[in-house]
């Protein structure tokens, strides 16, 4: 499934994105998802919870593909 997400400002932190999209229920859940290596950013596993995501980044979690604008 493909989804687009518009960033307000210059960037959004990875755990904030997971919460905003409803993928994670809490901050702790978001951190767990990242720590488990479930997040792919631009083709590579992203392990930084507070990674600054910018427009043009592509995030993949399971069968969900998120394109940041």
C-alpha cells in the first residue's frame, strides 16, 4: 500500500511520523518498531529513532510505503 505524507516544516522525526500515521500507538511503541529493524528508509534499515526525515524520503514498514512531501 502506498501513502503520501506532507511534512510541516523542514523535517519530521521518525518516531513522530510513526505516531502521526497511527502505525505506533505510543512513543514507546514507535521506538520498539524502530529498534526491531522494521523501518526501511530509502532502501536501508533505519535504526535511529529520532532520524530527521525530509521531503523525498521513502519509508517502508511491512507492506506500507510512505512517500514524504
